[in-house]
C-alpha cells in the first residue's frame, strides 16, 4: 500500500471491502478443512468447517427471533473451542457480541453501557433465566436472559452495524466501553491477509484472551482463508514449557503475542531450538500491545538459519484493532525497532504539539483517526461525530522529515520532580543501554514522591555483585533528577489478562517488600555510619571533601536526606542545610548521631541496610539452578512420603489460621499449646518459593499421626504444604491450581483441603497429590476462605458474584446459595452456633446473618459510611 501525504495526514489508498462484515469474509469453500485444533492437557479436539457451519446456523436460526437487541454476551466460562461458533452464530443472526470478562466490575460496566439482555453461559447457576439450551460441539451451552437491564439508548444505525464491543485496558486513560463496527475491523483482517500471505495451509495461534481485541484478528485470519485456528486451554497456557512444545510440534505458522509473554515465558535457548529453530514452520511473529523489545534479545533467540519474519504491530482499542505494521530487520543491528512503519487501510496518523497543532517534523502526541474506521466510545452517537474522527493514542512520537513516525513513550511518562519536569522514558531508555538488562520499568509513586526502577536481566547473568556495581556506575552518569530512589530486581513477573506486564503488580510488589520497622535496645552506630557512607558514595562517589565541593546539588541533598531518614525512620531537619553549607561526611555523621541520641523514638529505629531498602540491590536471590535442585529434592521427598503413607488415614485434630484455633478433638496436648502460642523469638528455618506474591494467610494444622504442617497458596496458583516439626520438615508438597489463590486453605481429615480460586471455582483437593476431589463453579473470583460446620458436613463460602454458597463437604454439591444486594463477598464468614446462623459481610456494606440450613436471611445490619 502506498502512503499519501495530504494536510499532514498519513494514510494509505483504497476503499474496497468497507461494506463487508466479519462473518461475510469467512471462507466456506473447503468444508473438510480443520477449522479449530484445540489442545488441552489431556485431549485434542478437531472441528472442521462443516461442523462449524452447521453449529453457526443452529445458533443463528434461534437468535434471529430476538429483535431490537444489539449485543449478546459470551461468558468467560464457555470452553474456548465453543466460543468461535457462538461468535459466528451471533454475527450471522445480525447481532453483535461481547466477551464477558471474569471481573464483575467490568461486566457491570459492559452490561449497563450496552444494555445487555442476553448472554451465553456454560453454567446454569448464573444471574438470569435460562431461555434455551444449545448443544455446541458436545457441550451444553445455555442462553440466559438478564433481568432488570437499563433500557438501551436508541441509536440510528443499521442492525448488525457493530461487530463487537470491548473494554479498554485503561492504558490510555480511564477504562472505556468501545463499540466496534464491522467497517473498523474487517480492513485489518484483509490487510494482514495480504501482508502475511495467509492461505488455507496456515495454522494460526489463538493464545490471546478473548477480552483483548487482537483475539478477533487471530480468529478471522484463520476463518477468512479456510485455515486452521490453533487453540489451547487455560491450563495449557499456564504451563509455558508445555505450551512451547505443543506450539512447535504442531507446526503453527503465524503467532501473535505480546513482547512480555514472549520474553518472560521462554528462554532464548528454548526458542532457538523450537519455534525459532532452523527447521520451524513458523513464518511470522506479530509483536503488539507493548513497545518492541531490545533487538539483541530477539536476535539471540533466533537460530542463525531461521527465516521467521518478525513484525512490530501497533494500535489502540479505540480504533480497534491495529493501525500500523513494520517488519523488523533482525540482521540489521542499526535498525530502529520503534518505527511504527506502514499505516494500515483507512487509517490516518496525525502528530500534534502541545498547542494541538499538526506538525510534520519533531516530537509530539500521536492521534489515530479515520473516516471509515470509527468506533464509538461509551455513550457516543455516530451522528454527533465529525469525520474524520481522531482518538488520542496517549503516546509520544517523533516524526522525521521523511514522514516516518517513531514511538518514544507514554504521555503520562512526564512527571514533576523537585520542581522540574522529568521524562521517565529517558530513564528507561538509558537503563536499557546496559548490556545485561533484559527489560525495565519506571514507576513514579506520587503518594510519597519516590521514583522506582524495576529491571530484569538476561538468562545468562549470574554475578549479582557485578550487576549491582554496573547498575550504580551507569546511573551515576545521569542528571540527579533522573536517579531513582529505589531499584528493584524483577525476579517474578505477573501479566494482565491482555498479556502485558502488570504495573499494578510491580507497585504491589514494592509495598509488600517494604521492611517492617523493628524495636532495638542498643543502637549500632557503626552500622549507621556504613549506611550513610554508602548513600553518600552512591551520590558523590568520594568522601574526602565538603558536599558542595564534591559536586553536590540541592536535588542530591534532598535525596540523601530523604534516604537516610527512611533508612533509620528518623527525621533530620537540619541535614539539608548542612549539606548545602558544604558540610563534610564526618560533620553530617556527628549531627545524625546527636539527633538519634536525643530522639524519643530511638527504640523504633529501622536498621534496614541501604542496599536492602532504597536500592533493592545487591541481589541475593536464589539462582535458578539452586531452585531447580531444591524443587527436585522436594519432589523426591514427596514421592517417598507418598509411598510410605498411602494406606494410612489421618484425622485433623486442630488447625489454626489468622490467630484462631479450631479444635476437632476435646483435648489438645499442652506441649502443642506452648509450642505455637508462646513464641518469644522468630528465626528463619526454611524458605519456599511460591513464584508470585502471597496474599493468603497460612493454615497450621495438626494430624493424628503427631505431625504438624502448614499450607498456603499464592498468586501463581501454587499451594505449598510442609512439615513444621524438625522430624518432618523435609516433607514438602507442591500442587498447582489454574489461577491465583488469595484465600486460606480449609483443612479437613486425610490431607484434604478446600480453597477458592480466581478462576471462579471452589476446589476440594488432596494437599499432597493435588488430585481434585470435587470442584464447584461460582460466577466470579473466590477470595473468601471457606468455613466448616463439621456436624452438618457442610461449608460456607462467598464469591465476587455476590452469592454466598453452602456446599456439601462430601461431593461439593450445592445445598443452597443466597444473594442480598449487589456487593461482592470478599471476607470469610463465621459460624454463630447458638443461633444456628452463619455471618457474612459484603462489599456494599451489609452484615448478614443467614440460617445455616436454608440460607434464608435471619437479620442484617447496613453499615453506611458518612
């Protein structure tokens, strides 16, 4: 496609295919071709185009009787391989679809903006009435009608004008609901068909979450060419090594992925010997959703004779889905990977300055617009918009004399620090120049005006001391305005549902790593002296003269004062003035000592060392090889224990969680009471890596075999169970659930545990083997910890779907479920034995007392905050 320049608007020629709809471009000429190849951990499902067409018609024929409704939802619980038929059925019935996310707040936002009356669901026990039961690829899928939906605002558009609706991630501002017309997404699919040369022989990966609009590209790139869509289950996605093996062995040809998932899921060596090897069938990788990674990282992961083409693809959801594409020349080390490249059909790029004037050379803000590819945001009406419609990308770019546009960073990367304007993207760009740095992120904490640098290293970096030294030496070259307050090594990564690095997780990680202040009897001035000298040297590099003579500035003085104050948890009000009066390091230390001795809070000094607090380096993490050997030894112990204990039956005598002890026997040995209730000091005996942050409280429990254990879950989905006594400390068991665990585990007899999960399930499982005994699906995330009524053999647990569930301990069958108000249930309940009720609180301020046997409301109190 040739680009034209007209009034500084950049767009390619061509106006064909604007009248086509997504389902119109599907290719049904080869009905025996495999349309969907779905891989789970246990099975592979093949669906050909004939079956897909029949199922589409089945759904479409029924939905055609539903009039005056635009959008129909697709719930997150529907099996991935069934979603495609549901999408096609909705579209061909002249309706539009929306994929419903797990998050209940996002769902409510979509429901209200789209006036959502109907949705498809796998579960029957969801809000609404069952209208019809479909049999889709041997799965029972229900069409649900939602009650009490706001009346839809009538818009003057043709039926089936929209293809789908989607929520933005919030990266360009507050989350928004975007309605995407067929005329916006179809040109994307047709462009990429041509650029990538897609044929019916291709096998296209579908790894993107359905609530992220690049998934639509994956689906219809395959369907428009009678090609195969390669799909995998959530469980398989959660096992990166197995996923890579399946991807390679099943010979996919096109992969669309975020750079973060690609870089942090697989090592360079594993990629070089599989999908980026010299004999791979993978023809193209599209990197999108995030800035393109360092060129040398991709080059290191490719076999020298690998021919896979690499593309950087760019766009925003407000003009769904992609706006431009650029093929990356890996062999050219001088290639600028930040060039946005070729603008796609019916898309216009504008670069504007701070006065909102269009510029043709220099740095400005990128706006993406179109006369035809116009999405509607929230409650916009198409008739109220003036063409062409432009959307702010939120990105800062540079446009050169040739009209080429280069990504520079986010608009919100500019902050005010020490009264000066600071561009955080410059700090990121500077750190990425360090050879061993794989990637980095810069976060400004406005609440305490701290600048945090997070970085990860390449796989072959092992010397933590050198990492520390090189990072600090490199940062000394920066202007003091750009020097971070704290540096953190990213040992573990968490992704958003869109496959991007979760910045919220990084912020949370920092909060959790803050060192707890500790009381001390004797002040170690030698340690304070070492800490202050370390801070001084990090900013000034030597200590043999006055602060100003050594090049100290007001900014460095403020940083130095803030850092020592945080390190010791004491304010030093005169320190900045002393520094600017050219005080020496010894004069400063003398002042610091006098303040400490006269401070009423001298017993609350936090003696965290400088490098373990303000700079989270040097790095003292366990190496990967050490971790692997630790895990291997744990697995051996686990196998040995299982062989010995297979035929034994255990009774849980008591368990303790969050300070409360629950007894299952009348008498607890006094020795155990003393052992766990009269703790005078704490020391670390063992550590266990749960891979991601641990929000759950551990459960300590004692079995009839005389052994005491603890069990706890984490965001990684791992649950670790380990012995606490010295004789059984080697007994460690690790099991994996499909999604994160924030609830505490309820422990039963015979090593059974019950816990809620972010995938909406309540699981009963074996703490040692991980075998699922039963599971019960709720309508949303389960953070609440289950509570047990042992006499009745039932448990009570709340869910973010606003329901409280009563389930049978034996098989997980539902005894009752109750909902009062629109508040999700996050906290755990408690039993009130004398009234035979169970008590729960909800997030909309209700305290409920429910009858244990029926779930009926006994009484409630509404807590209203004024």
